[in-house]
C-alpha cells in the first residue's frame, strides 16, 4: 500500500476543521520549527529531503530556497501557486479541499524558513469556494496563535493572504502570477532577473506549487533524510497524480515515486485498468503540456525497461521516445480515442490562453489551431502535417515563457507517434465528418 | 568596460550594455533587427523576438552556451561573452520564422499604407523574411476604431510591439490607451471609444514600426519618397523643438521627430510642433535630414 504524506489522515471526518487536524498531529512542524530550529536549519532539511517542485518543472525546492536573496534589505515573500489550470491536472484543488490546514501549515513553516513576514496564496478564480475555505482555515490558525503576530509567543509574525485570480491559465506561470498579484495584467516577465532576486514588487520572492509547500510540514516534522528515503533516487517522496480519461477509477492518488506505470494504470489500488475492457492507446502523463506517448512507450522505455512514475524514468529517451512527469495530470486514452481530435482540443486551449505578448506564441498558436481544425473537419491536405511540425518548431524555444513550448510539444509529439492517424484523416474526410467519430484503426473498414 | 565577440568581431563596451547595443556599435547595418525595443522607452523590448541571437559562450567563468536563443535587446553583455548573429544558421532560421509569424495576419496593404517606404516591417521582411509562406487561413481583421483627429489607428497592421503604450505611459500625462484582449485577439484601444489628445501623443506615430498609427494630417497626401526631409528647429516652450520637416516644394506635408541611424526617435516633439506649425516661416531650416540607411527615401536623397 502506498505511503500517505500529503493526504495523511485525509479520510478522517472533520479533518478540514482545525481541532481535528490539530488532534491528529497538525501544526507540529510549526511548533518544532519555531521553537527549536533556525530558519536556515529548516531550509537545510528541505534540501536534504530532495523535494522537487510539483508544479511541473521539477526543480529542487531546497535549491530554489537557497537562491533567495537574503542580503537585500527588502522584504522577502513566499507566494503559493494555486492557479492550477493545466488540462488534466486537478490535484492541488483536491488537497486544498480535503485538508486545507496542510497547506496553511506548510505556508507558515516555509515562510518562517524564508524569513517572509507576508505570504500569498494565489488561487485560481474559479475555485472561489476553496478560497473561502482557506480563509476560514487561516482564521482558525490565527485564533490559535499559529498565524498573525508573534506566532506561538515567538518574535516571528506572519500575515497570510489568499488572492483569487481571474481564471487565466497564463497566471499560473510564475512571473505572470506576480504581475497579476501586483494588480497588473498577467503578462510573463522576461527572465533574468529571477524572482529569487527580484520578484513580487521587485523584492526577493519564492514561488512554489501547493503540493510542494504541503510536503514541507512532514519534512520538518520527520526530517529531510527520512523523506529522501521515500521514492527512488532523485525522485524522492510522494506525488499526487490526478488520473482521468478512459480508466475504471479516475481520481487523485498519492503515490510513492517509483511506482511502475503499468501498476498505476492497471492495479485496482489506482486507475483500475481501462474502461469497458478496452485496450490502452496513449497516455499524456503530466498534464496537457507534456508529450503524448503511445501505449508501448508509456509502459516501457524504447530500451524495453518498464517505466516508473519518476522524473527520470518518464523522461527517458528525451522527447523522441519519452515524456515528463510534469504536474502529474495523467490522462489515459483507450483505442477509441481520436488523437487528431484530442490534439486539436489541446491546440484550442493554448490558442485561447496565449497572453499575446510575444509574436511566435501569439501568432503561431492560432495558426496551429486553424490547421488542426481543418484536418479534423475533413479539409486537411497532405502538406498540413509537416506544416504543423514546422510551426511548432518556429515557436518552441523562442518565446518569453514556457507556454509557447507547452503549445508546441503536444502537437509535435502527437504527429511523431501518431502520424498515420493524421494521414488517415486527410485521406478519408468522409469517415471523420461525424463530430462524435471514434478513431477507426487502419485496416478496419 | 567589457569585451564581447559578435560574429567573430570583438568590441569593448560599457558594462550594462545589451548585446543589441554592442552589435549596433560594431555596425548598425549588421545588428539584429529590433521591432519592439526602442532605446528611449524604458521597459520596451523582449516581445517581438526578431532580435534573437545565439550566445555560444556566456563568459569565461561560465563557458556554456545559453540554452535558448536570447533576445539581444534585453540580454546584457558579460566580459568574454561570445555571440552568433548573422553567422548562425539557427538564428537566421529562427528570425525567418518570427518574420513569417509577424506577417501571417498582416494585411499587406502597402500600396495604400502611408507608412510604406519607411516601414520597419517592410524592411524586415525584405532582409530577413522568406519568399513564401504556407499560411492559407483567413487573416485576422479588426473593426475600425477612431482615436481622434490627429492619429489614425489601423489595428490590422499592428504587430503589438507595445511601443505606443510605453510612449503614453512615459511621455504623456495620463495614458488613455493600452492593449485590450488576449492572445491573437489583443488590440490597441481606449476601451471606451475616446480621442487620444494630449501634448505628446503624436510621438506614438513616430515609434510605431508599421502603419498602425499614422499622422491623420498627412493621410494620403503623398508617398513619403516624394517628399524631402529637412532638419529644422524652432523655439518651443513644450519640447526641444528639433524636428524633421517633410517638404514638397515649400509646403510642409508633415513634421516628425528626428531619428538615429537605426531609425529610433532621438528627441520626442510636442503636438504643437508636429501638427500646428506647418509653415516654413515658423522654422529655422538646418539642411537635409539624415535618413535611416534602409529607407527608400535614401534612394532620392543624399544623407547628411
Ligand atoms: C503557462 C504556464 C502555466 C503554469 N501553471 C502553473 C500552475 O497552475 N500551478 C503551478 O504550480 N505551476 C504552474 N506553472 C509553473 C510555474 O511557473 C512555476 O514553475 C511553479 O509554480 C514553481 O513551483 P514548484 O517549484 O513548487 O513546482 C506554470 C508554468 C507555465 C509556463
Ligand atoms: S509564450 Fe505565449 S503566453 Fe508566454 S509570454 Fe509569449 S505570448 Fe505570452
Ligand atoms: S527587439 Fe528584441 S524582442 Fe523585439
């Protein structure tokens, strides 16, 4: 059975209430840190844990914290990224809804470690009821002396603010998030400077995903070394995976990193296999932005080694035959799925969400969507497939923020692995005009 | 001072210089094209991506290349940095791609555009673009919008360089326009239709690299290459009073700000000088104005 850290005690009724959470060991880490540890000692534990950012990029959290400019005389900020809008990703929302105090506790210890006296949770605007839930939890923590002035009688004070966004995907990109938090348009900033040097209001800032921050209390309570023993090698700890698509048991699962992909898909403890007894066709393993892989490559690497749910194993083979763990949005598709239609759907999303600041993404995402729309609606030409690859290349690596890459990768990978399906669409416009058409494998009529 | 090498040519520049500026110091003609950056406008640049270069070596202490092509307008030099500009296939290819993307939704209505002949996008397409495109979708179109008697806004031609927004932010009292909408529906506008009217608004016309913002008082008066640019000045209480008069005979067809050899406005002028003093006796004429190297106008005039 899998180890529970983030969702520990998640099934106890009333765990969203302060008293029950506290009775089950909640806020221990705040006590331990503030009473017995210096801020830098907390940073050290997080470094030792090997925790990597759970927002998508997988950058070492301890390392990020140690980049924070502590010499500047400006205030320092911690900002929690709760904007979660990547298609296929719904794990932060689950965590905040189930155990809101876990995030609040994480925010307090992390802010203490970073020396921030003001911290923000920037939450996706559509999750208004969760913003209220978090505010309620903040109120409870304050009433018990765990937040606000002189926490637990120490001279450390923290003001924690929940800030709802307006529902734009781009505001999940950390620098656009900061702009939005400052009350401006959510346009990504040019980097460098990085937020650790110049972030919110030009002050040193750390931005972390909800899940990253929620892992910190356990690390502080049990020690970084203990955490690093969970999982394997450079993928330590547990990860929330939001599983969706054609599986028997969609939902959010906390897994120990290192679990074989095959077990995750087929075991009844997790996805429970493919719906209606059908066969697996493809998986988007880490949220819509990461490359799609066909069944044979998601279960095994190109070298035939069983793939594991780790940063390293999923990216084995690079983009040619691998993908990324990303945010843990695990989208499973069975053999009835039309890859062209799915790719068009993703393209539509990125076109809609491009902020429009830089020309390759602004113009290229729209172009790709139009071409895919044509192919999907029976008006494609054979040249269109290479054209899509070409447009994706014109965007990738040339933009201000990673949304450009995120728009290019799903399309390039779908063509890389499912080219025949695009060709089939172009050659057989008559077979795909039904808007609900399912993919007819080649050879069947 | 720091040493930097661009396409094999070494130059010493002040610390805090951008790669673009260093390249311009070597030779403005071979420097990367810059459609959104404008020296006089703080915070500009980084958006159009035409100025991308390859940093093959960041510095002797960090000899690795930068992982991605860097926007030269906003990337600062480091001592010992090595950069590839026109020598790198990758850079030229990327630039060609960006130019194509800037053009797919552009109306290409040069024959009826007042900017023709002094349009940065024309020059860019000519020097860095591909001959053909595979774009066959419908081009984006915006409904016409009025922003007053002095400035003509043609949103269809806009490449969203944001320069006019910086002008309004940094030069005029109160910004009345900005970018509305998102993604490829972004447009320049005032939200609630209003005239942009203040002493320095005319500079938006000069910084616009394309024909999206043009001088209404000059509209369809003449192709620019049929008029003769003369440097002139007058005593003005609002601005420097240094301008360029565009003459046809003794008639002033329009007045604009002066530019340096990469086409950037060097001194902003007020609307009185630009729109309300179109009579030769109000100006002290200095002589032919310097014209940017790639302007078609330079075909008819000897630059000074
Ligand atoms: C377009 C775009 C959208 C993003 N959306 C999110 C998001 O919703 N939530 C999130 O945590 N990170 C998101 N990220 C990643 C953040 O920029 C940032 O890397 C992350 O919040 C850092 O936290 P971590 O180190 O804890 O993962 C997004 C990045 C991009 C480019
Ligand atoms: S890549 Fe796209 S989303 Fe990111 S800054 Fe450029 S236009 Fe905006
Ligand atoms: S001039 Fe550098 S990005 Fe536009």
